[in-house]
C-alpha cells in the first residue's frame, strides 16, 4: 500500500463574509508523487496551496501531513510553498541571507546553518549569487533563490504556484530539469500545461473551488471536451497533427 504523505480531507474554505472558495476538496499525495493542479484563473488553486500550508484556515475539513492534522496558522517544514510572485517571498538583503532565514527558524546556526545554505545554493545552481542583493537578480535567478530558500528546510513536498511564470525559455528549461531531478513530492499549479505534462503523471482539474477531474495527466489534459468545459485548451503536444518535418499522431 502506498504511503500517504499528505491527505486533504473534505477541505472547504469560505472567505469571511464572502463566497465559498474551496468546496469538499479531497485527495492524497504519495511520497515522491508529482501532481499537476490545473484550472482557470480564480478556480482556487493558490487558495488551496495556502490552506495546505496552514496560512489560510479551512472552514471545514483537514490537512493531514504524515497522518497528523495541520493546525490552522501553524507551520510544518515538511511542506514548502513557492509563491507565484518571487517578490512576495524574497525579503532579506542578500541571497544567502534569504536562503538562511527558514533554516535559522528551524534552529540551525553556525557551521550547520552555513552548510545547509551552501547545499541549497549549489543544488539550485546559484552558489555564485550568494552575496548578490536580491533586488539585483533577474526573474529566473529570483525563482531559483526562492526555491533554494525552501529546499534548505529539506521539505518532503513542494507546492509550486506557477513556477515557470515570466521565465524565458532557457530559465524555464533549467527549472524543469532541476525539478525533474528532485525526490520531493510536488503539487504544481500552472497554466504551462507542457511543463505539467513533462513533470507530472497525475493531474487534478479544479474549477469554481471543486475538483472536477483527477487522474492520469495525458487522459485529463488530452480530453478536449473536458478541458473546454473548464476554460482550458489541450496542450499542443497532445493534439494529433502533421506538418512538413513536424508531426504528432495518436
């Protein structure tokens, strides 16, 4: 039986005095599993990730990490969140200081802290940026600095909110290769469906705060009627077509 790293149990969330944002969300994430989270803008993808980290309290239901409920407002280093906007995550003067922040709050100090920061910087390929002011980084470098700041805490699961947003082709490819080589479980919310196809074997389609499909990535993303009903398009690589020197067939 596959061990459930994270279980989302009938999770619902209603904004104070506002609408229902999430309704009866339920799914399990196994160790090392990679899941794409897709859906239109406003579907509840970012809200779900914030609820999974305890930042937003659920109105009903629970998030369980290794079988233990995550209390609202608490922090569990087993789950790391990469924000959609890097500027929301970087706040220290230099890259090294920013990466050290999370590990320091876990109690690391001295040589152990330095070693953890150095490992995270090398793992993301930005060791040469350690002393660079964060406001001098490019968009791709900021993304990697944010990721290093998560990896330094050695989480078991990564929540990645639009990880390829605003990246050029080279940085996007570098990010995909980096994520592909990691052992952590991942939930990747993205409109970049080719990235989702490349990294994820499973996809959850969410719309208006509800899960409308959960299954094999190619089966869901290749279902033109399902995708169209929920404001999505089938990824180019799943559309059968032939052109001179270029063909995709079923």
